C-alpha cells in the first residue's frame, strides 16, 4: 500500500494545482468573453459551467506533461483549456434529467437548474465545439501537423470509443450486471480516456519520442483507474457538502462499481497499488516528473 503523501509534498502539489487552475481559468475567461447579443445566454451558461472551479486535474496533466518537454507555457494552457471545455461539457450533459439527473455540481446548482435544459444542452454543445476551435487555431502551435494531431487525439478520446461510449455503457449498466472487467472497460472509456489524452497532448505539443509517450500513457492508464476507484469510494464514504455533488447515488440505483464488487478495503488497496505503479512509469523524467508522481498519490487520498 502506498505511503501517505508527505505534508510538504501535499503543500507543493496543492499550490501547483491551484496556480494552474487559476491560469487555466484566466484562459477560459479570455476565450469566453461576456456578450451583449441574442446568443449571450448560451455564453453565460458556458461560462457558468467552465468557470465554476474544481481541481482541474486534466488541465494540470496537460501543462505538467508539456513541461517535461519544455513546451511554451501559453501553448500548453490553450490545450489545457480545450481539455477542460470537453470535461465541462460532459458534466453539463451528464447532469441532465435524461442522464444522471443531478442537482449539484462543484457545490452549486447544475447548469440545467441554473438556466434550463435547452440552454444547458446548447452550452455543452458549444463547449465541445469551442475546444476544437482552440486546438485548430495557429495560436496553439505554429506546426499544423501538431495542431491536427491534437484535434485527432482529443476527438478519439471524447467520442464513441472513449468518453461518450463510456457514458453509454454507464447507462446500459443500469439495467445489466457488470463484472470487474466490464466496469474497468466502462471507466477506462468514460473517465480514463480523457485523463490519458490530457498527458498525451503535452507530449504531442513537445513532439516527444514514442518511448516517452508510451510511459505517459501507462502512467495515465493507472491514475485513470485509481481516480475512478477513489470516486467510487467517495460516493460510499463522502458527503455531498464535502464532495460537491450528490453521494450514494450508485448504491441507490443498484449500479455495480469497483467498491460494490471488491469491497471498500480491497478497492482502496487496488487504488493504492495503481498509484504506486503509475509513479514508477515516470522514472525516465527524473525531477521534472515529481509533481505528476505526487498527483498519482494525491488522487487516491483526496476527499473531494
């Protein structure tokens, strides 16, 4: 089982996460300017969803992986903002009555309650398409091949064989019993693919070697599963005020999760093993990979 993250490491990581979240928020604010036109309401909803805070783990993975290859920080932040837009669009749609029907997200009313269902759907659609507009723009990178590779990688991760396909599997799971292998595949698609592509995008921006990209992929594969197991544990053990969203919903719906199949202790042990394994994949990067190693441990110990 992994050792607790030392206090000084937690402090360093939390500071880095907060600073990165602030920087990404500034870019999002810049890219979603307030408008005074008939379509202003959808922009307001986009801003509500994208600027609501959160740990912004996925953007952190983009910027930290880019740092491994000395990428221009501004380019990395643009790619990070695009990933966060995809993530936020998915949350807006997941919260809709036709999907998870949630009332609370990041400690505040979900987008469809703050506005209305139609506006929430349009806001999610607009965030999705805006992400690709950002990646395709020359300001993100002067090499058109790099921009094309970014768009392709994110599209694959977000589509029917990635995040969207995982959400479809999640809906299917409400009426079907899943085993551990099926849950692992579901979560790999629904959560893990966007986590993986976040680190991959930093490597694409830096034109990294195949070996380096393979190691980052292995790292994110492990932290993606660890992240979901930690989420399942929070759903069982957490409270809505601390977690920032409703808890206990999986059990109430009778949905199979890592925790329901493995039990709390075995699930926690599995998350710790994945965290340790993830950290080992970063040995090639030396001290540059320290914050990513700390993140791997922090993910399984978080309380929100």
